[in-house]
C-alpha cells in the first residue's frame, strides 16, 4: 500500500476531497464535524483503479494547528496539495509548502478544488509556479470538485501514477514508527497508530519505545488484522501491557537508532532548499516567486530576518521547536559557524545521521511563516566543545561533510559496527573485530605504537618487550585487540608483550652483550662447565640480565642456575651419540667434561628435546645412534 498526506490552507476542501475519494469520514471528532474545521489528523483509505490501496493522512489547514499538520506529513513521502479555485494561494498554502520543501517531500499532486465555483486556471498557474520553486515541479495539476464529483475519476488515475513513481522502501530497514495516536482498549492494553515508512513489523516483535522494550501483541493495517506488515503502511499496533505512549514517541528497532538530545546539524533557510529557478524575477525569486524576502520592505513569506553577509545559523532565534516525524521538541540553537549549529533538544529522539529536522518559531506574529529552517543531522553523537575555538574548528570540519560513515569516523576516530548502524551509516570493512577506524587515525596509531614501544625498551632495557596493556593505556584504546591489530614488522607480539628488533627479538643493552661475550670466552675451552651464580654475577650477569639474555636467545637456560651458550645442547647430543649405547650419567659427565651439577639437568634437558631417551632408571641412549631402542645390559 501507499500513504499520501494532504496539505493546503484551511477551508480549501481537503477533507471534502478525501471524503469524496474514499467514502470515509476523515474528521473523527464531533467538534470537527460541528465546526466544519479539521483540528486533528484524519485517516481514510481507498483502492485505486490499478488495485493498489492508498491511505490518506488528512491534516488541519488552520495556522493554529501547524504542529499537528507537521505530525501528519512528517513520516510520508508524497503529498496531495490542495488549493481552492475560489480562494487561490493563501498564507497557510505558503506555510505548508515551506514545510514540505524543508522536509524534502518531492512527490505530489496539485489539486485545485471547487472548480464548479470559479475558473481554476489562475489558481493552477500560480500554485504550479510555487510548487515548482519548492522542488515539486513534477507534480501533476488537476481541477476537481469534491461536491459535484467533477474530475475525481482523473484524480484517481493521477494518484495511481503518483504512487507508481514513489521509491520502493527497504523491507529490511530498521523500524522507526512515529506514533500519531495512542489509546487504551479494555482487555487489550495500549494501541498506537502511525505511518510505517520502511522496514517490517510482525506480531511478537520486540521494539523499543523511548528506551523501554515493547512487545507487539497484534497489529492491524487499515483495520484488517495481519501477522506482519511492511512499509509503507498505515498500522495500528497493540502493545503488551499499559504503556506510556503518545504522539511524538517512536517505536524503533532495538539498537537501530541513536537516542540523543544533542545533534550537530547543517542549516538551510526554509524556502531555499528545493529546486527551481532562483534568479531575480524568475518563478523562484524570493523563494516561491514573490519579491525578495531579504530586501527591506520585501516579502515576509519566509518570516526570516535579512541576513548580514549571507544567511547563517546566527540569524535564527536561540530557542525554537524542532519537528521530525510526529515529534515536536523545544531546542536551543548554538551557532558554531556558518550554517553549522548544535541543537540541544528538550527530549531524546531516535535519530540517524542524514535525518532532517524542521525548525519553527511557534511564537511569530500572525500572518508570518513560522517554519524557519531545515536542519540536516550530521552527527547524532557530537563531541564536547571544551577548548577555546573548538566551536569554530567543529564548524570548519563539518562545513562540507556528508552525513556518512567516513565523516563520523573522522570525528569519533573509532566506532563499533553497532554504533555506526545506530547512527544510520553503512558499515565498511572493520580494522579489527567489529571496530571501524578513520584511516588517517589508524595510520597515526601504528606510528605511535612503534614509538611508545621504542621508548619503553629504552627505559626498561631488560624487560621482554612492552606489555600490551601498557601500550593500550598509552594509545588510549578501548580494547587490547586493537593494539594487537596494530602490531606490524619490525614489531612482533608474543606472550602478551610487544618487542622490537630483528625477527621481533628485543635488543640487549651493551653491558649485557659484553657480559655474555665474557661468558662465551670462558666456556670456549670447556663448553659444558656452566659457572655458578657467584661467577655469573662477577661477569655482570645477575638474574635480570640472565633473563634478558635468555629471552634474546643469547644464552641457553638448561635449568635454574645452569646457563650455557646457544647450541651447546645439540653439541652434547652429538658427543653422547659416540658413546657405547646405552650410557650412564657418570659416563655422560666424563664425556662432556663437566660436573654432576650440570650433567643431570643437561641430560634432562636433552630428554625433553628428544636428543636422548631413558632406557631405565640408570641408562640412557641416543635415538639417532641406536636407530631403535637399545637393550639394557643384564
């Protein structure tokens, strides 16, 4: 199905036209029928000649109910703009059009009503020029009479053509259903209604209502029970339990949106954001063809003050009402520079980057257009501005930035996949797990890691590299795995530490290198006669120095207190293989020219390496020499 909203000045026949098209009464309230004035949103639907179902959201046209009108048109993408032939273009026609342009509505029909009471041609010509200037230049124009039925058949066919041209919404999109009506049904609980623009909702689904889980018990579409519905659609959802629901709240996919009361936005003056000619005297002059609103004494249709040196955020009042969907919240406007501003909202809203907020001043004088600006959300989670000049820097950063993942990452540097999804941005390739990074920041982190590891090695030369956790703190990263993902040659990772050097081996300080060389000179003649702890200390190899040398591969630790030169164990295996097999510890000690203090742990080390094997409790043999298990002498 499809959903279209009405728009236009009060008493121009919007409700009469909907009634004639659908056979349904859109005015639900007794007061509306008594006064002949639409006060609340009305809902009706029909089946078009093609068989497509079309629902209407009928909005009030009176200036006092502009907020209600915006709640009706906010979630829809197409409009049926109504102008009376005997009334022509009126103030609320202009205000509604300014709002539609600011909201980005680019699909619609122009319907001139009461064609039985006056020649519709002048009204069609003037309204067409104004719609074209507001980006609705492709809208068909028709003259009808809701009272006599004149032109209704062609209007139905035009509506068919309109809905056929509408973009197809994504059924897999995250749900955001702005509530336009809420009530309680005895025995069923809370029921909410709204226009579902995209996504899918089904019975049993759990959605989020102002941060609180809300499960869908049942749902209807145009008063017909259904098990699921896909946007675009008018829906009524029955929620389990009694819920604090009302107009302006939204049911959303959990984790699919960012709840925020602070946003950075790019502002455009309402009435200047659509297509159409903009030159002096053209149809778009003055925004909608009618004088220059910036010129003293010119048109005040936009209701904005003349800017000095070009329009920017500073031309707006400091306190306005922000509209999106059916929500309307007061906001404080903080200009950052140029057209970039920060909005502090009085309540949290579920938003994406790229959403459009409409800013209006409900207190402006009678007859003035109160819709002042369009605010495109650039960042729904903006950073703090604490330094002098930070606001100006932020404005420069966002001046030309599109509301996409790359722009958000330039600000936030690191974001998880879920964060990007909640901010409304497509996910690219993560740098680690579900983490995404700004490419320039990621490169800088890799350079900084190499530097902090080098500094740590210089300050702690005997430590086996820099602990990953210490590097994480130095780089202010949220997780250890991000540090590990940054390790690249000549850095290497092992045992929870990051080392630097050839093949990732930590370089030894010069004093330790010299001590190892002195030890090597002593062992050159008797390589298996490991010195005792006292002699090692005299050489400059205390416990820390020994540990560092062993980690660097400069020494071989056979057992606690027994260190030899690297490769000595392989040499021992070759010498022992020359003995008659099997052999005893005493025979091994004599062959290697060492003491029992060294021989016993050395043989155990050779056992672990597979260079020797035990034949029994007393004898060993070398598998490489025997080729098979040697018999033990009896």
